[in-house]
C-alpha cells in the first residue's frame, strides 16, 4: 500500500494553510514556513492531478479505439 496522501487530504491541508494566512496572528518566520509547506503541498497536488489527467487520457484513447 502506498503511503502517499490522498488528493482530498492534500487539498484539506492546503486549504488550512490558506485559511491560516487569513488570520490576525501573522509571524514572519511562521508565515515563511507555512508558505514553504504550502508550496510543497501544491506541487504534490499538481503531480496527482497530472497523473489523474494522464489516466483519463489513457482511458479515453482506449474507449475511442474500442468504438472504431
């Protein structure tokens, strides 16, 4: 079993970071760390979405080939 986080979990974590930036207590060091964490999450989300897109393209091609 993969220990990769689900897309939903990554999105929830990213949304929590975005919400944190909307708060009143912004510390420069904490904000920098949160920004870095958010950037890493965004990259993981991007990779998972790209993988999903690629899988959809494979299924579409197979479906189109089966219809021919």
